[in-house]
C-alpha cells in the first residue's frame, strides 16, 4: 500500500486527487496539507473532498515536516503554486519522501532548486507541467513532427479558464521547449509571446506563443505548423480535470520504484520515447 500525502488538499485538484486515491486498492491518503495556518486545519480531508470521513485531519503547511514524519508518507503530491511548491519539495525530499509535482510556473532558478533537492536527498520524483496522459502523447508527437516540418511557421495557442494565474501555461511552454530543442533553436531567442502593433515580417525561426483566458475552459492546446498552401494542427483538449488526475495516479505508482536522485517526466511514467 502506497502512503500518499496531498498538498492543496482542499483545492479542486487536491480534492479530486484524494477522491481518486480512495478508489485505488494499492494506495491510501495518510496526510492532507493546506496553506500555512489554514482555517480548514482540523477538518476531515474526506469530508472536504466530498466523500466519507477518512479520519485524516487537514493540517497547515507550517506543520508539513512533522506531519510527513508522523504519517509515514512515501509519496507527496503537490498541485499548488510555484513559490509554495519549492518549499514543499525541499521539506518533503529532506524527509526522504518521493514527490509527484504538477504545479506549473516554476522559474529556471526554482526548477534548479527542485532538481538539487531531489538529487541531494536521493529520492524519486516526477515533475510535469501536465499530467494528462493524452497531453504527454501530444508532446511526444510534437517531438517527432518538428524535425519533419522544420521550415514551416510554428504557432502555439493555449486556452484556459479565467481563474488561471500563470500565462502562458506550463503545458504551452513545454510544447514550445520540445519544438525548439528538436529544431536546435535557442528558446530565449525564438519565442514571441503575443503580437501587437507593427511587428514586421515574421522570421522563419520564431515560434509564437499565445494565451487565451475565459470562462471555465479546462485546458486547450493547439500547435500550428503552417506551410505554403497547407496547415497541420496538433491539438489536445481536456474536457475535465479528471484527465490530469488519471496521470497523477500512474505517477504515484511509478515514483516509489523510480531511479533515485533524478527528476522523471511523464514520458518515463508512460514509457514513451
């Protein structure tokens, strides 16, 4: 039985992850963490997630270290915000707890800190901008297509709900990085984020990235390869957050036996090239 701690336990993703874990035969929720000094502290995590009582009280993040040690958690799942997640990963890895992280918006410095903590504490880790199984097949498809369509204009368009805090989405940025790397283009030089005014002629090297925010869109991502007389579009649409949670469950099963001291991707979890 895999013992799992969940941060952001009362949020939309956290609650959904808790519900799905309780439906598995090989894992259980042993800790539920919310923001420091949360007003939900002491509430039952199951009831907050809309299911039966679990006998697991929500605790504030100020008690994360002692909670992980007392609960015997083997895996911590984090879907929160980047600054909080960096500290959570630092504490969890120092406790010898494997991590599954779907939080987006990490800066290069924050991601370097995450990698350092995973390496120094020799734990398993899966950190992915998008846990949806289909999205990771989407990334894999882009990796194979980009070298074939190297002389096409490339544009990335993402759309999310009006509450999303970061833009462009982590998924769009991963798609951008996959394509840029495959085409041996420097991401710092070729990214164009939206366009306004007299932008001039589009260069052959640039990759456009555009963000749309509205309503309750769960997550749409489209990559356009545009040539002379034709256009190829690769699209992924998430209809429900359950698609992300399905990937989280796979990652939870994968990470205890994952190679220690490195950050694995969903490619590793799914066995993609």
